[in-house]
C-alpha cells in the first residue's frame, strides 16, 4: 500500500521553485545554490514532487510564532 505523504496534516508543503524565484532568493541572501541546505534526491518528498538534481525546493511549515515559516533546500544526488 502506497501512502501519500502530502495528504498528512503534519507534512509541510513542498514546491519546486522557478528559476526567477531562485535568482531572487540567492540575490537576497548573497549566496549561491550550493550554500543552501541540501536534500537528497532519494527523499520521499523529492521523489513525489518529481524534483531533479539541482532543483531548489521551498518548504512551508505552519508556525505558532511566525504564522508560516519557509525553508529552502537544494536537491542533490
């Protein structure tokens, strides 16, 4: 039986960022993609999204203090 990890209320929201969004993010923090925290291409969420090596993911989590907290991950092999 396959379980859809994105149907759980406990799972954060994942999305693959567009190139323009990545460029804006990198410029904002004055970094390059390899400076971002990494996520393996074998991660279940990465597989489910169909993300590829070199993509950048935005992960949104509900936060009691911030309302919504966003995290970014660079997909690697």
